[in-house]
C-alpha cells in the first residue's frame, strides 16, 4: 500500500506525485479547497512521501518515519494550529516553531516541512514574519499552507506559493455535466490566478470566470507583463524563461484578437485559451 490511497483526491494526488517524480516540487504550496477537503491530511501524506524510509516518493504508511508523521510527533514535520479564544495562529508560533528552526538542518529526514492548518488564521504579524522565509527558504525546507478561503490571504503570501486546488470530495467527478462544469471552473480559476499574479489584479479570476468582455483589457495587460518578463529574462541570459513567457503572451494575444476583432464568443474563447495555456509550460519557474 502507499499513503496516497484513500485521500479521494485523484487529481491533486496525481499532481503532487508527478511533481515529486520530476523533482519539481515547489518549496511553498497553497492547498485550497472547500470545508472538509483533506488539506492537512494530504500535506501529511506529502511529508510521508518525502521522508519515508522504505518507499521514497510514495510513503509506506508503516515505517518509523511514516508512523511519526501520522502521529504528529515527527521532529521535521511541524503543524501550526489555531490557538486560544480567537482561534488564530499567533506570531509566537511562527517565531518559535518556524523561524527558530530554520538555521538547523532537518533532524531525521530529507526535508523539513511546515504545515499551516488554516493560513487565513495567521494574524498579520505572523503572516508577515513568514513572508520573507517563503520568499527565500533555506534548503530542504517546505511550506504547505492550507486554507478554505484563499481569497482572504495576503496577495503577497498567495503569490509566493504554488496553488493546489482540492475538489469537494466524492461529489466532484461523479456526475456528468456537473463534473465538467466544476472542472472548467477550476481551470478557469487557475488561469485567473496565474494571470492575476502577472497583472496584480485580484478581481481578474471572477471577471474571466463570468466571461465578461471587460476581461479583455486585463488579458492584454497580462500579455504585456509577460512580454516584459520575456525581455528581462532575455537580458538576464535566461532564454528558457524568455521563451516560455513569450509563448504565453502570444497565446493570450491570439485570444484577444479572436474576441475583439473576429467577435468570438468570449466564454467559448476562454475555454480555448485555457486549453492552449494548459499545454504550455508555466512562465514562472517553479
Ligand atoms: Zn514509510
């Protein structure tokens, strides 16, 4: 057996296992999903997969490391939880449980993982204390921020984490039309987040999701910002990043041409744009 089974989140599991297999797991992840989605459970399974003594990449669920993680007593896997009447993650937790440990290598495993049970419960000082570390974490250090309300997080926190979206449990994927609507909504939202990070416009995801025509200028701005990034990357002698950013910019501009010049249906055109962007490598390096 392996620890990934029974999470009931096939798409998320495939995404995370794929990232591990390719050696491209980002150092900061944002797990978001509806109440009841197994966000912290999945973070623990990810910790098992990375720390397991017998099935690296999978997590056997049976070795000493896996047992300690499941029991919450592994010294390298720290979960910050809500405390007190206010149910917040206090700055003291960030200072004593995160910052104080950063200078030391992991005790037992390959990586140290910090899990935040509900990232929106971090008071602003706690979130700010975490920010710098999220930007430049020490080697072999990972953060998994969990939340049911990602839109309430500081944009600076969101933009430093790679988003992993959880579905609503067994209902997702069970019914034909609804499932594809949910899948489309997830892809649109993911696209919106990506472009919102480029344009610094947090309203973009909802405007795109509704197929509003006024998303067009924002998408053009996104294309422009991708062009700037491509130019900067070229100047910095990073042709790979330059090519990726440029490819995405061109794809967005072709969408804009279809809608603005050829009068394409904006909603259908968004679907086509999502499909095309999904096939391109991300502009941002992981
Ligand atoms: Zn194990």
